[in-house]
C-alpha cells in the first residue's frame, strides 16, 4: 500500500495535505495492522484539511491516557487500570471513539461475562473506560457530554451490573485459635502477624527488616502502599516475638532483606495456599487473606475500644469515611445482638 513504509521493523505512515508532508509511526511490525491504522490516520488528515474535528481511535486515547493520567495514580490503581485497558483494547482497539456507544458497551459486557468475569470486575473495566472518555472530553477529542458510560452503568445497575456486597468476614478469637492449631508453623506465624498488625498482604510480604523497629515496637511501611502514604503500625508482643524468632532462628533471614522469605532468601508472594488448607482443616468457611486485616480492624474497634479515626490511621485508609463504610456492619451486628439478648430475657421472664 502506498503511503506506508518501514523504519527498521516498524511500519510508518506518510502523507501530504495542504502542501505539508506528515509522517507518523504506526507502532506495529504487522503489515495488515499497519494498513488498517494507515487508513484511520489518512481519515484524520482529511478531517483536518476540511476543518472538521479529527477522529481518534480507542488505541490512541489509551496511549495518551496511560501517559498522562495513569502516571498520576497510585501504583495499585494504575495497575488495575492497566488490566482493564488490556480487556477494553481486545474489543475496542481500532474503534473510533464516536463508535463506542451504549450498544457496543452492552456487547462488551456480554463478551466479558462469557470470559468468566463477574459484575464487579466488569464495572471496574467500564469505570476505566469512563475515566478515559472523560479525559478525551478534556482533550477535546470528543464533544462535551458524549461519554456513554455513566448512562449505560445507570441503566444496567437495575439489571444486575452492580458491585457485589462488601465482605464482612472476620475471625472470632475461637476461629483464630482453630485456624492456628491447624496451620503449619510458617503459615501460623504469617497469620498471627497479619491479625496483630492489620498490614495489607503486599505490605506484609514485602516487609523488610529495616522497617521493623523492635526497640520502639513499631513497623514503618513504605510509600508503596495502596494509599501511597507511609504509616507507622504498632508491633504487639505476639507479633514482635514471632519476628524476633524469625530473625534469629532462620539463618536465611540474616542474609535476606525480607522478613517472610523462601529458603534461598527470596521474598514470599503470599501464604494464600497455606491459609486455605488450614481453614479447610479447621472447618472454617469462606476465608481469605484480607479477612485477617479486617479481623485486626474489628478487634481494635470492639476489644480495644479504639475510635474509628484511630483505626482509620492504623489501617492506612485514605479517609475516615472509608473506614466507617467498611466497618459499618459492626453496628448492625451489635444492634442485632442486643435485640436477640432482649428477646431471650423476655422469653425467660415469660416462663
């Protein structure tokens, strides 16, 4: 096809409009894909020549979105957007932005469900698309108010495309004892530290010895957290004793940067498999690693009587509103327990 040529292995486009020559990388080594992108590129040159609004593809928008927007997000959020953009690109890569309509979003939803994705995951993908479209409005790549995603999500929420209920699972002290009794020593140590400190899974398993201050009884997280902010976490006696034993009893920890590590000193990614096995042996149902962090928050609130603001700081939430939202279920449990207790007393009095 005239108008495309190679620089090294990559295809480039070349064209003239209004006496000017334009060149642009098509960013592919595949000729067929290069020809398709070349036709889109020529279409935009024609639009510019006639003074019309240029048309941009999802691929072009995603590239700019990653460069300008994702770089400003917290690492965890940027990673989540990257996953969503990959799935969105599977369906929309070569589509013009004005071709991404509600019916196309419905097709995407159906396709994602067929791949095994659940409603919360699909909503996150579409939230990413909405953020991308909003950025396109800011760049004047689409007209103001032409983002199709909010309206689509509002309609689909009534038909099942909504976030699942928030998890409320946490361990009672009896459940914790049963879990630890059925866990291997390595898993028992990791679970105990998780319950005592409330560290997120990645914070715990990336924990380095230099972050542990035994003298002051604290752990200092890095800024590589979900909120992007470092915080100080108390190190209770049980967790402190476990970490001290790991440091002295395991020679590999003496040469490893990481508190939780393999025999060769490399860091562990998680202990999910061991947790599942221990929970199964203990007869505990539907237990995940993050539930251990929730257990820490519940105990600080219920057993220790800490305020919601204090627990928010200890857990590293972005605001107290986040903490109140995630732990509101404790109020419901308390009220339900009080009602049940009153009914029991009433039945006893009646007898």
